[in-house]
């Protein structure tokens, strides 16, 4: 795994925690924000997965990961 992956992981965690906090907030108007933060968390999770898959795909193609 590369450094980019480890930079994305805390972002995923923060977005997921914020989504959870907004979903469980005692006031009812915040549930819409939970969807926004939840989508952001999912987006960053997909980005992290792509960062992990990129070196694997490069290795399968016989290329260096740095190219």
C-alpha cells in the first residue's frame, strides 16, 4: 500500500463518524446531512480502494507502480 491510501483512511473515518453523528442527532433536521456525509464517506472509501488496486493492476501489467 502507498502513502496516498494512508492519507485517505483518516478522511474516511472522519466522514463516517460525522455521518453517524448527524444520523443520531436529537434534532430531526440533521438527517439530510447524514446522507451527505455518508455519501462523502463512501466516496472516499472507493477512492482508497482504487488507490490500493492501482499498484496491483500495475504489477499484473508488468509495470512499475510509480509510472
